[in-house]
C-alpha cells in the first residue's frame, strides 16, 4: 500500500523526532533530556511529541507506522510460521528503507538505553507483553491451547526477538541480527 503525501510527511516527522532524541541522549544522557528539549530540537511542539509517542519512553516502543494509522506488526504475524514471523519482523525493521521517500531512523539505535535505563526497559517489556498478547490471541484463535499459546508467544517475543536483540547489542553488533535470531530459533527447535 502506497502512502499518501500526508502519511509520508507524518512518518518522516516521527523518524526525525526519534533521530533527534537519540542524538540528544547520546550527547547529554537520557535522564538530562526532557520531552520539551526533544520537541524544540526536532522543531515540533511538545503536544506533537506526546501525540506520536505518549512519553519519552515511547520513543523506544512506538511503531512509527501507527502515526499514519497503520500497524507495522500485523503483516509479519503468522501463527502458523513463528520462525518466519521473527525473521520477517527483523528484516522489516533492519532492511533497506522502502521506496516511499521517507527517511528512517537507525533501527535499534536506542538499545543501549533499553539496557541501561530502568524506565525504558520497563516500557520495552510492556511493549513485548503487548506483542506477546497479540500473538497469544492469534494462536488460541488458531486452536492452540491457551497455556501452550501463551508460553509459545512469550518464548518467541522475549526469547527469540528480545534475547537476540540484546545479545547482538552486547556483542557489539558485529554480526547481522538475523544470525542471532537463527541461533535463538535453533534453541527453540524452530527452523
């Protein structure tokens, strides 16, 4: 689906705000940077910031496509192919930017803050909980018993996705993230 000019502009604004915030965090530290400072540096009002992200921690959890009324997660979720879901999700975030003319923020640039800042980590975990809940619902709708659905969903979201991302960052990002996902899938017996 092609984005309208307005949607492209909104998506570009979201990415610009994220990039500006990460630059400020890197320069001044997460705790020293306020929403108002981010908004001013990005050339938007604090109200616009809050509309897109809700909180400062929302910079790490908001799907940029929700700013244009989309759902960046839905096209990748397939309860019949969870290994493929994880691969598609990582590829969609890390892959080359789509040919829609919208500049992107660097994927996972803020991972350092996820590891170091308790409020950010808690927000990311809440986002992972939501993704896990959505996947649990899809699995149970597909006939998977509730306990198996919940454990499977959490194993994939927290174990494969987040565990891979965390280790990739801790290792210095020297290998492609997808190779970590493949290792994690092997642990779960997924191929």
